[in-house]
C-alpha cells in the first residue's frame, strides 16, 4: 500500500492529484505542520528536509514533489497518462517540472510570505518576487499561445505541478495571472478534470 504523508498545501496536492489521475489506492497520513510534526523524529527518518509531501512505496521514502510525480509516472503509468512515453514529450514534461520547482513555486511562496507578513511589509521583496512571477507567467502564456490545451500539448506532470500553486494566485486575484487569458483558460481546463478535483480535496 502506498502511503502519502501530506498536508493541505500546494505541494501536497500535486501528489494526491497524480495518484488520482493514475487511479492508485493509497493511505493518507496528515502531517500537522502548525504543531511541528514535520520536525518529529519519525518524520525526519522519512525526510531529513522536514517537508511534505513524502510518499512511501515498498519500503522506499520518496520526497520532493517533482521526484514523487516522476516516480509515479515511471512505475505506475504504463499508458503515459501523466508521463508521456514519447521521448521528446517526456523530456518536455520533465522540463516543466523543473521550471515549476525552480521558478514558479519558490517565487510564489516567497511572494506570499512577504505579502502576508504581519506589520510593515517589505515592499522591495514584494516587488522583486512579483516582477519575477510576472515574467514566469509570460513564459507560460508564450507556450500556450498556439492554442494547445496543456503545457506540452498532452496533459502531463508539468500541468499537475503548476496547478495547485497557480490556483492560489488566481483565487487571490493577482493581476499578473488574471490578465493572461490563455493561462486562466488553461487552469480552468485542468480544474475540470475529475482526478484534479479529487486530488485537491486531499486531505479532507
């Protein structure tokens, strides 16, 4: 039985979406981040970096959301539902995975931290991260400009990686996303998928 250690965060929801897309059964173990459970020895034995998500699979603990999605695609996706079998498309899906983990995710996280900080805001940090996010959204807009449904054409882990993070930005009404019609429509297409809706509801 697969075991997903997760919490109600964008990174955790990436994995539950992928698991739902592949129709896999798994056990959910909620990590109470506000109670510091991610720093307990039992969890650190799974992930020394004390972050969720972690997926246990046949005695192996896999951490980092991109690595987990790649593992699921490699091991449980014979039809290429989320990780294409075509070598070029497969590499493009991996590119978008790294693009999210190295760009969109960290910058959106830091933007959110700076914006939600209690007391006086650091306007310089908000501007820096906001400007970079605007640039990153322009990259996605450029990719979607030819009318493709998803980032690499077919649906893939690249879309799953982005969706939970960018839905937060959309719900917050951030203009550098809402002003890009093709990006908003792309997110809507992803959000209509039953597996995405199921994955976003985890943990319940």
